[in-house]
């Protein structure tokens, strides 16, 4: 996005379910694309459960959710090719991981009052974890 990307396509074909951290990350990316570049985030190949999550959290209003399976055909093909060669990645360091999870949940909570209630405890727990570990809070 920093290099001028206007549209981001996320293929969920191999994603049986999404947790709140991933949903918050998608939300942050969608909002950033929209506000910074006038772009969009498109979600492809979401299963019924993932579609329900996107809808329940109101994220289908800020993302383009392809329910027909026809959007972005070239990108679908490219994603399949790249996924076939994907290797495992190492775990993020504790600092980055905790901050990322917190930011993702804060982003979801900012979407609506309902979401704020859903994620209040998680946000509080993560903030407390950062406060209790000075090496995490100063990074």
C-alpha cells in the first residue's frame, strides 16, 4: 500500500475460518486502502461461515465480497499458483505479535458499538499484557 497499491485481493479458498485478529487485519487494510488511495479490498472464495462473519461484523460494507465467484479471474489464478509453493513462515516475535493482535481488535471494535462490546475484554487483556511487560510497551 505504501508503494501505491490501490486494490488488494484476499483469496479465502484455503481459509476454513477466520479469527478476530485476521478479521481486524483485513478491516485495517480495507480502511487504509479506502482512505489513503481510494482503493478497495476484495474478498474471494469465502465459505458460508466466513461470509457470515464478514456480514455479522458489518465488514461486507467496507470490503467487496465476491459471492458469485467471478471477480478477479487473473488474480485467482495467480493466488493458486503462489499457494502451491508456499512454505511455512517463522512465528512473529512476541512484541510484534501482541501489538498486531491488539491493533486488529481495536480496528474491529471501532467499526460499531456491537463490535466494541464483543472485543472489549480481548482489548483490555492485550493492553494489560503490554503494560505489564515493559519491553513490550516501549517497542
